[in-house]
C-alpha cells in the first residue's frame, strides 16, 4: 500500500454498498446557503496536475428539499437508482471519450464522475427502513455512531433522516447524522457529503451549543477535509466537554500525526488508550509506533486488537491494517494472509481488496492485480487505486495500455476537483499524482502549499520529490532527509531520497538508500521499483 495517513485509515467500518439516496432534512433557511456550499467546483488544476484551460466542473451539491407544511423542515421523495452501476457506466464513457479527445476527456470525466458519485444524493430514499432501519432508532433519539458503525450505514442514514423529519430538535440525531455523512464520504469516496455533514453538525450545535458529539463530529469532518489544525481545535473543545469521547480522542491523534507532531501524537495515543481502549484507539496507537520505526510494537498491538475483535467490521479493519503493515515491510505472503482474513469477514471491504491487489502485483501476479484494481476503481474511483492501476497498465505495456493509464490519471484530476468542491484540501494528493503523472509545476505548487500547513513525513517526501522532478535537487535533499528521519520504514521515501542523492552527486548515499528501498519492499511500485533497480545497477557499474 502507499504510505498511510491517519485520516484515510478505516474507522470502525461501515457498509460499503451504494450511498444513501438522499440529503439530510434541513430548514428553509439552511437551504439558501447549503446548496451553494456543495456546488461549483473550482476551475483550478486537479489531482494529476494536468495543465491547460479547463471549464469549471458542474457542482456536486445537494438538491434542496421542498419545505414541508409541518415544522419547516425539508422533505423530498424519489428513487436514487443503482449508484454503483451509474458510476461504472460513467467511468467507462469517460474513458472511451478520453481516448478520442484528451481535452474533452479532462472536462467530461469530471462531469461524469460527478454524476456517478452524486447520482443518489438528490432524493430521500424510500423503502430503506429494513434491517437496521427505523426500528433501531431509540425513543430518545437516533442511532448512535457505534450502532451505525456496526450495522448498515446507508440504512442507518435513511432511518436518521426519517427520524429527524419527525423529531427535528433531536440534537444528538443531527450530530450522529453529520458523523455518518463524514463516514459515508470516506468509505464511498463521495466528497459531496461533506457540505451535508457540515450543515447537520451546525444544526446540532444550534440546538445544543457546545455538545461534545457535534464538536467531535466537526473534528472528524475537518480531518476528512485535511484541515488538521481545525480538527485539533474541535477535538480539544469536545474533550473539554467530555474527556472520554472516543471519536475526539482518535481524531486528536490523527490531527497531531498529520501535523507532524509525533511526540505529541504518542502522548495523545497513550491518553486515549488509558481512557477508551478499543479497536479505533489500538490501531492509531500502532500507527504512531510504526511512524517512529517501531514495527514490532505496531504489529504486536494490531495482533492483540485482532484477537479482541469480534464484529466483522472490526475484524476487516484490523486485519487490513496488519496487511498494510506487512506489505510495507515487503512481507507479501503475510500481507495476503491478512487481507484474506479481512475479506473473509467482509468480502466487499474496499481497503482489503485494494491491498490484496497491491500485494498480488508485488508478488508477480500482475493479471490478478489489474483485475482486482479494476474492480476497486469501478466502484470507488479514489486517487490511490487509480494511480496504482495506471502504473500497472504502464508497466504491462500492452496495446492500448498507455491510453488506459491516462484515463486513470485523468479521473484522479476529476476526483480532486470534486473533493475541492466539497471543501477538502487536496494539495498532498495533487502533489503526489502530478509529480509523476501530470504538471510538474503544479506538483511543486501543491507540495509547497501543503508544507506551509503541516510538517509531516509525508509532506516532506512529497515536497522533496516535487522539487526533484522540477530539477531542484539541492533544495530537495533536506526534505528527503527529513522524510526518513523518524525511522519510518517506507520504501518510497528511501527510493526518493536515493534518486535525489544521486542527482546531487552523492553516489554513496544513493546506493545506500536505493538498496534499502529494494531490500525493504522490492515491489513498492510497478514503475518506481523498476527505476530504482536500473539506477542502482548503473551506480554499481560506476564503482
């Protein structure tokens, strides 16, 4: 897997089926600003940094419900259709059109992806109250976040929407709905949910100012949008109200990690472990140790967490985390075993499907890897698997593969445009994708912007690599060194450092770090690993 960031690490896992078919109920007053908040993607460059003028993408915002006659809350009925089928068809049409007309592809795939991602987001679904439906809503309020995480997220959201139309002053229900939308955005790759989450959480705080559930939800939303200072602030406010709020404790760890404050993150993980030990805290505790080079402790904590997990969602989540840890160490057989256990618990869990495909590719089973990643991106076209699939196409080099790879990189551009429309900061994703597969100047601009916000090892590596591809290796080297300074065992970081050292004339350092990258994880990237081997062979020949 690529370097993990905590905000993208799966939480207590929610259902990965098609998104709920409707926005939350809202007041007429909220509709006036709410629809605008979700609409109007910017016209700037997107994830692959492709240059050139491009028309602004249509908004991925919510359709305002019609006010009901009772209570002033909005309501709307309709059918959302099969969102997964819409996404598949949209991606295929975008890809076919892109092969003929590249310029139309860049604009068109964004439009089609917007339709695919938000196709079910404009109508309150009927007939979704079975299973964990309305019967699961307590008399005192709505589903708890834990109930949502253990059950069917989409059915839970439908129940919450129905409940809140009947009980619009339930502040706990509004906060839970906001958190559910954040989770839905994360698990479905649907950034149009962020404005919905924001309005629901604001509604909760309007009804009950300072309630810790909504503040923790705002922290989670800020983290999902990569506003980590904001996430830390909201988490601290929530913990002031309730020191044992699990979501706030976890988001506080996430924010500190992403800001590069690793010592503070370790202390926060210890505090969370004392107050609310459990799977969400254990996995973050493990990741903090992994980032500091303590793989043994990280593995031990995750193995204990897996042993204590009982719900299929928790088993899938922790087993996938173990798979990612093993993959980072080049232990592909072990990683595949963990992914198999995750998929035995939940055969549709996207992070495990993606991880299995990456481990298959690294093990030499490229055909299975391509098939697996094609299935993943057909359901949820997120930047990581899109880039991985594009690189596998490039590495395979069959007829049409270069065009197929270009389609994947263009869809990264479309996704980042939609994420920006939802209020998310995508500079890190833009820098990473554009440096290798797009506009190098845009990669550097994005990497610098992200470094101005946070000093994590991931942003240091992204800035180092963006400087390198722009021919500024002397400037890049200090950031490459900083990316590897914590002891985090990451083959991509080592590869980038070795390439930069070679460019600056430090052949000894280049040999050391290129060899370390390949020794650690020889299949870290279909293209990068091949280039690392070529560079190392050239260096050895020059000795």
